[in-house]
C-alpha cells in the first residue's frame, strides 16, 4: 500500500489501479487548490485509472468541490476509468444533488464498496 | 456586524465561520446553517478569484439580523462583472482553467431567499443576500 499524510486535511491510498483520497477537512477553494495538484500528480505518476473520494470527515463543501470532482472525473474518463464518492454526509449530499453530479459520479457507502464495484481487491498494492 | 479582511483563500473558512457564529442566536437548523455557510463561501470565493484574480485586495462583510431574517452583504473593490446576467447562468464560468464549476451564483440563489448583485467593471461587486431562519 502506498500512503502518505498530506499536510492539510487529506491522506490517500492506492490499491492496484485505484486512488482513494480521504478528505478530512472543509472542501472549499482553498483546500481544492492543493488537493487538485496532489491528486493529479498521483494519477499521472502511476497506473491509476480510477479515483474514489471519501467524504467521511467532511462537514462542509461548496461549488469548488464540484469543480475538483468533475475535473478528476474528466481526467480518469480519458484513461477509461471511473470516479466514485463514498461516505457522503447530508450536507455534501445536498450539494451533489443540486449540482446534478450523481449523473456522472457513482456513490457508495464506504470506499471498500466502491472498490468492490470497481472489482479492485482491497489489499496491498506493494 | 462588520468585518474587513484580506483577499486570500484562507479567509474563506474564516468568513463562513464568523457568519455561522453570528447567526447562532437565531437557533438555525443544521441545514439552514449549512445553506448560509455555503452561500457565504461562494460569495467570498468569487471576490478572491474573480474580483481580485487571486491578487491583493480587501473584502468587506456585513451581517444584520432583523427579527428572524439574516442579511449578509459581501463587497469587493476589484474587477467587477461585465455581464451579471451571464455570470449568474448555471455552469457559466470565466475560469474553466481553474476548474470553476460555474455553480457559485446558482448555489447562492438556491440556498438563500433573496440575492441581489450589484457590480461595475473595475470598481467592484456587492452581493446582498437574505434568508429567514426557522420559517
């Protein structure tokens, strides 16, 4: 498993060809600027094809978060991959619904279920 | 209540936290609280990104409570908006390269009861929003 603590409110894991980004702080323009760059580097560096954003510890998100997810969706789509979200709480769920994001992004209860949907075994990458 | 703060992305969280604390006395539901915080975050982010193009500047935020209604005024003295109607169209953005979703004004409209946008190119933009709490 590859994993690293991000300096502000995120960490990630890579299982085979799937990047899981655990967001643990408010997802606004400030947070997105950093997260966009980091997740793109991770997608570009390896054989990442799918991305899962986990919202377990996110209480707040605004339209900047929509831009982040749509941007990564576009990126993995060109690689033949999928973008998924998990552990979406009530306030984030409302934002997703209003923006129509669920038309293109699949929602799962946990990252494990998302990985199952992608048929990526939840075990160590290395 | 009035606060003046510098245009930097760290202050997005500051601004919505200040407003959240201010409206606590109205005893808002979690949903109402979340609505107001999102609207504030959108308006302040617009000032930072579009008003000041991520450069220096100051943002003024004023809040008033009349009975059970919160009024929030957010003003910048930056680039202004050429075509307000166009800017308010959902999914329209002048910054696709920064992955702006074009949902900012749509969220402000959806989450608040009233939204008024006044702007003049090269002078700045003033957003006024109102929402009744517990209605």
